C-alpha cells in the first residue's frame, strides 16, 4: 500500500461513528440542561499561548507540541488542549461583560506528539467544558456532577473519581518545599526526566508514569499537609456538595494533573478496564489563568474528556442509534423503470425516508436480474421493496413488497410515496 495514516493518528470508520454520535449527542443534551453554550475555537494558535498557559516546563510544552513556523515566520502550534484557547477567546471577546457566569463547551481534535500506545494517540478528540466567574465550591461539585451524569448516561459504571486540591499561591509553595525536601534525598532513584523536572518544576515529578518513579512517589508528601485553611475549607465544601449529589470520590493528595495552571480543586476520572492510559477525563480549577493572560481576576474551572477512551469502553447494546441503513429499496427492470426508479428515489428521500436503489441502467452496466436486486434488498434489511417493471409501469402501477410479512401488492404510482410515508412514518 502506498499511503497509510501517520503514526498515532487514526480513521474513525462507519460502524464506530455511531458511538461518537451517541457520546456527542448525550454530551450536548446534558450541557444544554446545565446551561452551557458551545464555543468553537481554532485548531491553531500562537505557540506562546500554550507555553504560557500550560507551563513552559510541562511535558506537553517541552516535548509534545506540534509547533511550526508559518510562512510569516510566526511560531504556530496545533492545539494540545482546549482550555488555553477558550480563556484567550473569553478575554479577547470580553465575554465576562455579558454575564457574571459563563459556561462554555467544545468538542474537537487535539494534538500531542506522545509515544502512541493503546488509548494514547497523537491526534485525539476531547469534549471539554469551562465555567468562568464563580469561586463557590458548589460550582466545582456541579461540574463534576455533570461529568459523572454523562458517564452514567453512557453506561460507564466502573469509574472512579479522584479528587485533590492543589492549594493556592500561598500554600502551594509550602507543598513544593516539602516535595523538594523529599525528592532531594531520592534523586538517584528517579528517572532522568524526573531529575530534570526536579530542577525546573518539582511538582511535575508527580505526573511521572515510570514504574520506579511511581514507587518512590508513593511515600511522597501529599498536598494535605500543606494546604492553607481557606483551601482546606474550599475542598471540604466541594466534598459536602458531592455528597449531596450522591457522588462517590477518592481523595488523592498526590493528584497533580500534568498542567501548570491548576489551583485548588483537581480531579480525574479513571476506568480500571483501561490499561496504563486509564484516565477518561480530567480537570480542575484555574483561578489565575484569566488574569495571567491579561484579563480581569476571574476564577474558572473545567474538564476535558478523552473521547477515544470512552468509545473503547462503550457497549452500545440496545442503545444503537438508527444508522444510515435504508428502509426502502427500489428494484427496477427495464429502461423506463430505471428512470422511474431514479425519480421515486428522490421523492422518497425528500420525505426523509432512507432509500436505496440498484442504479440499474443496461446501457452502461450489465443487466441486474430481479433475483440479484432482491438479494441486495435482503442484505440491506429494508422493510419495503418497490419492484418496478416496464409492464407494471404501463398500467401506472408499482409492486410494494413488505419484506417482513413476505407479502406484496400493486399500488398506483402516484400514491406510492404517500403509502410509504404512512407505513414508515
Ligand atoms: P488532560 O488531562 O491533559 O486535561 O486531558 C484530558 C483527557 O484527554 C485525558 O483524561 C484523556 O482522557 C484524554 N487524553 C489526553 N491525552 C491523550 C492522548 N494522547 N490520547 C488520547 N486521549 C488523551 C486537559 O486537556 C485539560 N485541558 C482539561 C481541563 C479543562 N482542565 C480544566 N479545563
């Protein structure tokens, strides 16, 4: 084969796309109920936006971004995530002037140059949500509830919600300090990357997935010992509201989340059925990012779901959405019949009924027997087949065959569309 899709990038084929519609439809419905509006953000942005937003010393920015110089010499990056772009758009269009509370959602591809493996792609899709303008812990619980409700609707029942609070600009440095103290004595046991992380951004050592580093970090100090009173009270508030919503959680004081913009609440949803890449969604608060990007002091919180990982977990069972298989098939025999079949095909489709035909035309393609056309109708699994022959046409009739009952009748041509609409609805 001459061309193949590039490594880490995959086609989503018919048969699977139905699952995507199912996920997207449920997400849109729920977002609407929770008062969100859709925002469509560009796929490319200035590199500096992500470098500043996600953090210069994160793995995403250091190693994983698809960045290139455009023809004007500007450094451009294919978005590795959506939050930085949504924040930029929120400030650029002064969305905070419209409402004190702004709820936005987005869907689309993201790009990270990671080592591809099961559940990890270089182009992957996220469904994300961001809320601007509210500090109350009840909004944290509200957005987590949305996420858990969505997973419930999708039939994911084996998931775990991990929760942490990374504190604020006052207590985070205390945590950083205790982490540095812990790491200093264990540097030879940590991987090369983590030795580098220790120098530049020690918190990121918590993200390392390598076996030895994870083992070392099991005894590392968690955030709980460093949190200031206000941040602890905020976390207690989130928990209180989660309990009201009946949402179970696991406190994970070492959940650091790989991106630098988080403050206070962070969370991740995992599913044990997945392998190493078991996070199906993650998110958290980022109360300084709007200001850091040159906007007013406005707090925010959000999440993003990894769609491929959800797709791999969903069992559609009886929830299959009607696909594009036809409901009616038109079999035609003869030149006049072929033309009538083409006309009826269009009329039936205009009434919203899925219809296929044999595209019979002896002048260009070998003659298709009635038997082969009926075989096709059976393969499609249609409910009705129209059989049009030149003889019937002379009497202004077509044959309508009910495929399930295996019965057929003659119907006047001018009535056939109406009859089909009545029967199929
Ligand atoms: P993230 O944890 O980097 O967060 O990504 C969110 C989800 O995207 C992950 O939990 C995972 O399911 C999926 N994901 C990430 N990388 C890949 C990959 N290479 N292949 C397949 N799926 C992947 C964010 O992106 C933040 N922007 C979330 C957020 C929104 N925080 C606040 N607002």
